[in-house]
C-alpha cells in the first residue's frame, strides 16, 4: 500500500520558472514531512522539511506548502535553475517511529 | 552538518559470493540506522532497521538470512548480501539520525552493487 503518493512522475520546467511537485498522504499520524533531492548515483540529501503545525515553510528558493485537512503537501522551487535538475522525493514519518515512507519520486529537468 | 559514509561506493561480484557494505556515522552516534534499496528510476524501499546491540528489524518481504545486518557499535552498521544473485543488483543506501538534531535523517552516498 502506497502511503505517500507523489506527482508528477516527471517534470520539465524552463529556467527561471516555478517547479511544483505534489504529494498526498493517508496516515494522519504522520507529523514530519521532508523533501529530498537526489542526483544520479548519489544518496538523497534533505532539502527542506515541515511539521503540520505550519502551513508554509520557505528556505531560499524552496517552499513547502502544507494542507493538513487535505492531507497534501507540495514543494515549490522558485527561479528554477539547470542545477536543480534531479529527482525529488517527498517523505513522511511520525513521532515515535523513525521510519521514513517515501513518495515515488519526480524527475525534474530544467531546460535553458 | 552530520555526515554518513558508506564503503565501498561500488562493487562488482560474481553470483554466489557474499558482499559486505559498511555504513558509518562520522560525527555522531547512531543507535539506529536504516538500510534502503533503490532500483533504477524507482523510490527508496526500506529493507531493515539496524539497532545497535540488538537484532535488526526487517521489513515484510526482506529475507533476513540473505541480508545480514550487524550494528556492532554506535557508529557502524554493516549489511552483508549473502550468496548474491543478479537480481540483488541495486543501489543500497543507509541513513541515520543525529540524536542532537531532531527528526532529520542523513543519508550515505550509496553503494552500487552489480552481481554478474
């Protein structure tokens, strides 16, 4: 059972544009929602994370929007750059259980 | 920030042999480490949770006798793929949480295993 659904599977955005990736979860016990960036042949690296007590968190060009009632959260990458081309994974976990449940991933390509 | 290392970064072995992959937390102690497997263009799938000083906890469908995990110290966990077969070829990644830094988990750089 896929507990975290991610879309789209792939995304092409022009340089300078906004990249938006969406995730939806089922388990209402989840209380930690990180986004990871992964380059080919490398391990994932944490980009930004949010807790459900806030609706938005911004760090530089990266913003997480969180909708608790809809059980959805999204990553927005502003002023997208070619160096942002990577695979992005959303994830979720709950307090007391350190396991991360990952989304299926989004392959982002930024074109000049 | 906290760093997790893995060794080797890539390994090629013959079918039937065993391969050991090491995961180290370099500047923090981790009572728990996690092992993931990632097939090409797919997401990370949790294989097992490695607990220092006790038995690992395996996810459903993961053969514990095939994927041996040892967490002998607070900074080292090892995954041994026994009697490896071509279908075990994958990208293996470990992660750990720095207990000083909340829920954030750090991932190792991964180990590419190719079984011929």
